[in-house]
């Protein structure tokens, strides 16, 4: 029954997605068709509606709309430019200074805004003019911008990690947030290494001026208000001052005060931001509710146990099993967004990795790292296409350089997968796990 249900879910899900049906409807329909093979239609529909309502009624979900609103408020004028200036003052002596600056600013802005595409658009447009003046290849710039933008999704506050916490049955958000720093920074470092190698090959020099502490001090002071959002929210959550949901609400108040201070917001723009945030939040919360139906169907039909038996029948080596999972997740990420993929694969794979002692925090960061790569891989690859558009280049010209970034980012993935301390070190030192 389990394998039959899994095949029904996968086939119907793929067909509906190919036909252009929204992912939330596709998940709900495929789950319902699978479960009616095992129970009466009226019971299936009633139970599915109940599970969807329960999934959307989780109080922890309120953190997501708040973080989305805070990110959208921070996206408004001035934040990206201040972060770019800060990173340039700090790392401007490295070869390909503007490429390195792009990477560092994307990591910071992506963490603050919660959107890889927003980071690619905002930061990319900030550094584009300087890169052109320095004679940088536009394809290199677009590839660097796109490849580094998703790193901020691993650095808290992260909606992807909150979604995983809910899908995994309540994994500590504080532990996930603290654990996300090193994998996110590792992704950025991998991109910096490639950017420096490309810069050396193409002769892109760093800034000729001597390192100026005064400029760094001014840039730091200008960037501190934006960077403090991360410190205040994450510090408060880890210290136990407030929960993730309360921290999200604090981030909205902080972002609003900062926007008023920077004079980058009007009542009209604030209202538009609230409306847009509500639309995005509604889609995500509905998707989570519908995915709760899928989780119930999988549990009822024992699909995770069947997959576990299949994988363990192939091999009992955790190394091979994790490699197989990574491949599946990388392929899935090429045509599926991060949130629905987390909701689908967490109940499938988490029980399997727990059989050989993998910590849920470690698996969550491996899962999110994997799926974030999908942001920069065709055919979906929204962040990659945003970077190409901002950089005024083309996919054919950008892909040769993207291949270099893919190799580096995949090396980072292998390190995150097989070196647990990368994900668990900080949470363990903080006493969160």
C-alpha cells in the first residue's frame, strides 16, 4: 500500500505541476487521491480538512508573516547600499574587490531580507555600476551575484528554518537559527574563493588605496543599525528573552523604526508593503496547511517506513544513504521551491536519518542547504534569472562561470552533510542541544 500510494502521489503531483497547477493545490489533490484508496471518500475529505486546519492553526506559524513583513520593510531604500559600503571597506583589498563585496553583501542582505532574489536584485544593482567602470565581465558579475545570494537564506532569521521546525515536529528554532550561521558563512566563503580565483585569472585587482580605518569606521557605523536587527532578534531568541514568534514581532517594530529613521517609507509604501507581505504569508501558510494533509497521508500509509526499508535494503551505510538523499534533493530543487520541498521531504527523510542517529538540527540544515541550491539552478532558478536580468547578461554566457560556483557550493554541501560539527557546534556550545 505504501509504495502504491507513493507512486500515485508522485505521478499526480508531477502531472499537475507540468500542467501549471499551483503547488499547494497539486499537493492537496495528489494526497487525497492517494488516501481514498484506503478509506471512504467522505472520511478522507473530512479528515484532510481537519488536518489542514490544524496545520494552519499552529501558533509558531505567526513568526513567518512577521519575518516576511520585517524583510520587506528592510528591503526599502538605503539598507543594501550601506551593507555594500561596509563590506567594500572591509574586504576591498582582495582581488576582484567588487565581486567579493557582492558575495559578502548578499550574505548580509539575504539574512536581513529573507529573500535570495531580493538580495540579488538589491545588491547586484548597487555594485553593477562600479563593476562596469572597472571593466569586469558582466557574465562573471551576474554569476557571482546569483551564486552568493542564497547564502543569506541559511543565516537567521530564516523562514526556511522555521518551516522545517514545523514540518519536523518542533525542532528547536533557536538551535536551527544558531546552527545556520556556519553553513551560511561556508556557502559565502566558497563563493569568495571562486570569485578571487576568477579575479586573479582575469586580472581584476583590489582597491589600490591603503586600508583606511576611518572609512571602515564610517561604513561600520552606517551599517550597524541594519546589522543590529540580526543581533537583537537572534540574540533575544537564543538568550531566551523571547520566542521566535515574539522575536519576529520585535523585528517588525525594529525594521519600521529603522525605515522611518532612514526616511525611506511613507504611509502609502507602508500600506503596500503590508498588503504584499500578507499575500505572500497567505500563500505560505495555506501551503503549510495543505502539506499537513500530505504528512498525514504519508504517516497513515507508512510511506516513510517503506522508503526507509528500500534505502536500508540497498545499503546500511549512512554515508551512501545521505549521498542518495542529497542527489534526490538536488534534482527536486531544480523544479520545486524551497518551502514546498521542505514540507514534502522532511516527513520522508527525517525518520530515516534518525535511525542512524543524525540530529534533526543537522538534517534540517543539510536539507535547507540542498534546496537553496535550487534557487540558482535552471529550469526554475528564480534567483539566478534575477541576477542575469540585473547584470544584463544571458544564461549562455553566465553558465560557464556558474559551473565553477556549483562545484564550490557542492563541496560546501558535502562538508555540511558529513561534518556534523559545522551545523551542531554553535548550538552545542550554547547549550541548545
